[in-house]
C-alpha cells in the first residue's frame, strides 16, 4: 500500500504543479503566497512596469521587472523563484540591466528574486493566490480551478485546493511508509511529525504562510489596491555591513577524529549565527577536504543563519588525507562562480581550517587563488611539535598561503578546545572589507587611460586597427564603476578627451565608445598629450586605483617627452609605451615606466599590434602580483 500511495502522490504533483505564468504588470504585493516559482513573459524591461529598490524590492514592484533589474532574467523572460521577506525602512533606486528602479521611503513588505532552482523539501504552488478576486494571472492562461476531492458516502463533496490535496497525500505517504518509532527510540530521537503543505516546520528554517491582520503604514501612502495584502514573519536579510561571499574549507581527514570534527562543526554553526547570514549581508558555503574536496553547499543554498546551522549539523566526515592545497585549487576554479551564488561585487573569502598540517603543498594553489581575488585565511590547530616537523611537506605553509603575512589573515590555536576563542576576531576580520586586500586584482582595480596618436601618418585604416587594439586590451579588464575604469585621449598637435573614467561603467559601453572614436589627423605632439592626459584623465582617478597609461604612437614626437614622462612617473602613473612603424625606440623607453623592457613595446606594422595584447596584460598582472604581501 505504501508504494501505491507514493505513486499517487507523485502523479498528483506531476498533474498539478505546473509553473504559473504572470504578466509583466503583476506586483508582488498582489500575490499572497510567501514563496513561489513563476514564468515571466518577454518585454518586462519596459519602464512602464515600475520597480522599487535594488536587490531587495518593495512588494509594490513588478515581479518580472524586478527580475530583469536584478539580472536573474533578461528581456526575453523565463522562470524565477520569488521569496517574500520583511518590509524595509527604505529602498534605493538604481539603473541595472536596462531597468531604472525607483527609490521608496519605506514599505511594509519586500521580496527577493533568484533563479528558479527549487529548494529541496519546499513545495511550490502551481496556482497562485491573489489578494483580490480579479486574478491578473488568469489573463496569462493560468489554471485556477479547485480540485474536487472524491466524496465519502453520505456526505456532500466539497471543493478543496491543490495545497490541501498535496497535504493529504504527503501525510498518507508518510504514515504508510515510515516505521513507527519504538518507545526506546522515541525517548532519544524526535521524529518529525508530518506537516500540512504550507505550514512547514520552523526547525527547518522555513517560513510560515502569511497571517491576517497586518499593520499598514502611513494612511494615504498605501495604494488602495494593496490594502488587502497580508504581512509575513520577518526574515533577516543579513548584516549589510558584512556583505562578503565566504567559503569555509573544513578538515575532514582521518587524523582529525570524530570528536574534533564535531568541535569543528560546532565552530561553523557558531560562525553562521554570529555572521547573520542573508542576501543583503554575508553568504556562506562549506567545502570539506580529505583526499579530494567536495562542496556540501554553495553560496545560494542557504540564505539565513538558521537553515545554514541545520545543514552544518548534517555534515559527515569524509576521511582520508588532508590535501588542503587541492581544496584551495578546487575553490578557486569552482566555488566562486555566478552559478554558485557569487555576487560579483562582494569580496570573496576562503577560510581554511587545518588540523596540524596539510599533507600536500599549498603555496602555488594559494598564489592562484590570491590572483583570482580570493582573500585566504588560515586557522591551524595543534601544529607540529619539534619531532614532527620532518613530516610537514611544506615548512612555513601558512605564510605561503594567506593573503598577507601581517598576521591579519592567520590564527593558530594550541588546542581544539580553544577554537571558539577565534570566533569573534575572525568574524570581525572577514567583515572588515576595507582590509580584505586580495579582493583587488590586476584586472579589477585600475584606472586605465589610453593615449592614442591620431596624426596624419597613421591613416584612417590603421587608426581603426589601433582602436581594435585598444578594444582588445579593454576586454581583458573587469569594468564597472567600482572595478577597473577606462578613459581615452586622442592627440595630434592638439588633444581631445574622447571619454573620461566616469563616463561609462560597463564593458559593453566602453567598447561601443571606442568604436565611435573618429580619426582626427594632424601632427604628433606626444609630450603635450601626456600632460593633457595627466590633467584631464588621471587627475580625476580614484585614490585607491592603480593608474595605468597606455600610449600608442607611430612616430617621433615634435615636442619633448622627457619632462611630461617624468611628471607621470612622479604622480604614480604606470606608463606603457607602444610604438608602431616609425616610432623612435629611445623615445618609447623614456616615456615608459622603469624597467623599460617591461613597459615599452615596438611593432613594425599596425596589423601585428594584436600580438602584444596578451603580453601587455601579462606584464600588468605580473607587476601587480609582485607587490610585497606584508
């Protein structure tokens, strides 16, 4: 019988849990369900569908418009997961992905959107419940009929909702298939009681359905059509002062033992509680390493501290060696990806816990991690005593691994029983985003100014080739208003600012701007062009940015370049000089930053410029990564 009931349950779910479709104008506040998956149509980027907020949106927003603004969908539509959360004291508008969201002083409820990946153990409605009788989804062809349950003889059949059907089948399946606990086991283990769908256990960290009787905000400010919307139990969005993406690499090797592994898990759970996990604050995932690493959960799996602590409790030890270096390589290549919940603008932090010492080397793996923008912390517990040091494969491995060797990124604990003492200092440090130095990489922390020779000797065709070279270099950088910024100056006898650092904040906009640069034609005053770039471009550079000037010329300058080049060096501008055809080699070396062999390049033909893109980028990164780590 148990098998039959389970089959019936699966068939009922398959029949009824279709993804509802909604129109672009449907607001989140009109939908009562606290968490649901819907399908949006194409065209929701239109400004007539108003969106309020950034990342966390007021429920007065268009659901699909918010999905486009957040980047979960593009204008072609698709499926999304929507989760209602508590109201905010304010919502900040922004322009993102072709949608201008608006600011709002406050609102009684909010929502967040993410990719439509169902969470395990969560049931999503196939028919949405709306706060008014006129269902906007009906226009999109959504089925809203009640499912009629077979009547019992002598009674009148009553229509029931799909949620009630699923609740009954789930309860029946659970009752039929689960063995009844014996009195001896019941006293020590609490077996979860079957819950009706939509009333999920608080122990599992999920939200209840809304309850009537919400308190509305300022009278006159709440739109009439929204008055019937119900409130939701508050769910923390996380600490906004600690918006970091965290990976904990835990030691699951055989040498650690079960007792110390439990202490390690408790430490993780306490960290999750102290951090206040949430989409507007820190997000955290866990990788366990032994012989090989494995991800237990990534950044998007659990978005509050309660769920995270429950998941940590279920982690089991893998055993094997303690290959921490292999685990760091795994995290660098796989963990911090958009698909795993990486948010791009948040610092990436990896905290490695090691019992004693790793059984492989960590130096090379850690170097690649740092160059990828990952801030590596190490916590070592019960290190090698004198007669054990001969077995350590890499002496001084902590200093070879961490982001900086100044003590900020490393902790050593004499005993596992003292591990809890590092909790507060660790939380404080990972949240101090200003000191997370490895978030800055050679590709995301510069102001890059191109100084382009537009003299008559270049010619129209070759000038387009130069612009393609500029575009190819620009493509290598991570461009935004907070990452690398790009500007350009063209010069002949005179100079012209094509666009400044603050003009464009996306790679696509920068590349389009480069395409639009028109050929000027005239003489070649390179010295004056350097002075002009210092004044019009680099004077407006941000203090925390590396200043890179890339100058391209095809001939000898009519004016002196030595004094302007010296001025650039004194102002901290790193200059790369690229000469083509008739450019003077000795002049390029004067313009370029020392050592000239790493900063000056000569190519005999414009068509060969492309060959130097990778070499210039490599030199830029080599110079950046050679900075002292103390």
